[in-house]
C-alpha cells in the first residue's frame, strides 16, 4: 500500500522543548516537502529536499531544521527558536504532482 | 514568476446546487494547474490536474475544471453539491517539474442543507 505517513497525529509540547515530526514515504519520490498550515493562511513552505543528503530552506525556515539521510524519510525538528510553533504540519512528496501525508497537529503551551 | 489567486476565501451553496470555486493564475511559462481538497484535520487530496492536454479536466467526486488561457483562469465546478463536499479547496500552479509549487490561500466550501 503506497503512500506517505506522518506521526504522531497530535503532539503536545511545553515551550522551550525541541520536537521532531516524522515523515515517511514509500512512493520512491526524490523530492519531499514540509509545509505549515495556519487558519486562513494556506500552506507555507518550510523546507524541501530534492535528493538525499540535500535540502533547501523554504519561505519560513527560521526555527526549524530537517535532515534527509534516507530517500524514504524527511523528519522535521521544531526548535525552541520557533516563536509560534503551534500549527498543523503537512509533509508531501513528489516534485510535480504532490502526495500529502495526513498531517501532524502540534500544540505548544 | 508564478502566482495563484483564489478569489473567494469562503463559498456557501445549498445542497444540490452548482459549485463554482474561482482560481486565477500568473505564469511566465506554460503552467500545470492542480486542485486539491482538504477535509478538516486531514492531508490534501488531489482532485484533478491540467498538464497542457485537454482544457476541460474531469476529476474525482464529480468535479471538473476548465483551463482558459485567455482569462488565466482554472475555475473548479461541480453541477450538484453534496454535503460531503464541505471542505477547503486549494488551487496550485507550477511551471515545470523542477520549479516551485505555488499554493493559493484556499477556499472553504460550506454546504447548506
């Protein structure tokens, strides 16, 4: 069953803690993306990776970090430097037609 | 440079009536255009795509869209709305396989009983 998975679905953290969101795909896509979604603002690109061991900043990369050690995996770390981390985070793969994971809702208090 | 504008942030229609969600784009090159749907707390699902073949594109769940180059539009339509169509819809443009993917800000579709 091909697809893209994100875990966990809901995540709660205290302010000042780093947190890592998982994204895995078995679609054999080279490109993977992380988006942040806030109400009324659509999707904003955080980071993307076109190939293993390489990634680029998107429009709102400050306070986030990523790694791409394997083709299948593209984890996102939300660091304590991110001023407003509470949001819905979406991972996608595919450089043309994108396939999305189910999302992770992060709440930081 | 590319951009995409969804002209309405909210659209409300009665069940059984037609749906029209408007999208205008700007692109320096021949664009590829997509419509995605997102139900609450879910990921995005591809509804349909235009890739320079037929200008009238049919998608899933009875939706279709027409590419009009002269109007730089790619509006999404459905003849008869169903309660399950209530969701947020995103129009997306990209110029080629290696170019940036640009998302519209979304249109929330409300279906009235």
